[in-house]
């Protein structure tokens, strides 16, 4: 007999549309826990990861007491690495930087199919490659507080608890009712609440919100905004971009020697995330990763913004 309640107060009403994302995805509570799932399922003994990546990826690695080794990347965001050193029990993690490295990933996986894991946290709409473990972070692209998608043919036989997200939603709600600035403290607190969480299934709330979104419109707007900025900034962008026609970027990465530009943009309420501040602690100033973290400015191009918004960004760049 159903235990569903009938009557009483109303819940937050969301449309009953359903997005047809791949039903083979393993739906977990965060991208970092997708990586933990992979490490457990593969029984990995070591992982190679870039200096130029998010420090939260070390969470599952350290939790499982797995050896790790950093590698640097070149100024095309591609690894400087001898792939022949990867042993059978080891994996090589590559980040799809800003959602613009799909072409390179296809080439990389053709050569080293069984040894590569793709971090698509910055490339939510890139399709997984058959046989390649790939994970995603929806909160980098849309208004949810948590969640992760994993594409893998390696399964763990375990009954994971389902996560709950209602107490991580305050920054999303406050930004609507108040402002981005007034919700920022909540954003930081809710972000910290994801630290050191066990692997759980994606919450019902996150799944419900994701099911209501028009992904086709989101992809279209992002691609249009990216193309608009790239057409006008590519000659001055020190990062040369060769993007696949199907790629849906997270941001527009503008590499510049102007160290004051980011502060100038923030003063105009154009907020550009730093990817990633931990890089300055992990490696020396001479490494490419350090230079890229210092010089790349992440210009917003997401679905909340129009071409007129892109013009405002251009005026200030």
C-alpha cells in the first residue's frame, strides 16, 4: 500500500516534464564521489591527475589511501606525460577543461581506452565514450545544490543511502529573493557541506529539479554566447581554442597578461570564478599549470544571459 501523503500543505511546485538523460548513468550525490566509486570499482592502486584541477578530487583519493602523482599540462590544456608508465592497476584522470577539449579527448581515448578516466565536471553535455569511465557535476551548469552522474560499466554491489538536498538550497533561493551578493555566504557554507560525504544516491530533490530543465535551450544559449565572445576576443586570447561543433562550454576561458582585469570585472558585478586557487599551492610559478591558473579569466556565458549581457562583458574586457 502506498505511503504517499494526500492533502495538507503544498510542496514546491515544479513542472512534471522529464529529461531523457541516459538511463545508464549511475546517479550519485557528487562528482567527487563518482571518482570514489570508480576507484573502488576498478580497485585502483594509483591515479595520475593534473596540477591544474580542483582540489576536491583529492578527497576520495586520500580517503581510500590511494597513491597519486601530479602531471603538468601544456598551454593547449593537454597533458605533458609519458602514458607508457601507466600500469594495469592505475588510472589516468583527464579534465575536459571548460568543456572545450572534446576533440582531444576522442584522440586520447582511442589510444589509451582502458586507462583513461574523464572528468566532465566542466562539460555536462559531452557524451561519454563507450568503455571510458566518465563523471559529471550538474551543479556547475544549472541551479542544483549537489549531484553527480557517472557513466561506467563497472558496478559496485552496495545499497547506498539516498542523499537529501533541502538543507543545501538556501543560496539558490536567496539569490532569487535577495541577491547574488547576499546569498554568497550561504553558497560557501553549502559548498563546504559536500566535503567528506560518503557515496550516496542522488537526492530526490536534485533529480526533480534536473527533470524540469529544458536542456536543449540551455545548450543553445551557451553555445551562442560562447561563439559571440570567441568571435570578438579570439585574436586577443592567449589561449587558442579549437572547439568541437557539439561542445557546450561551461565558461569562455580568456587568457590574458592583464592581472587587473578580473578585479575590474568584479567591480562591475561580472563575477569570474578562479580555476583553481589550490594550483598556486600545489606547484611552482614556473609550471604551465600555475601560469594558466593565474592568467585564465572565466567569463560567464551560461543560459541566464543574453547576447546583450555578452556585450556588457566585452565593453569591460
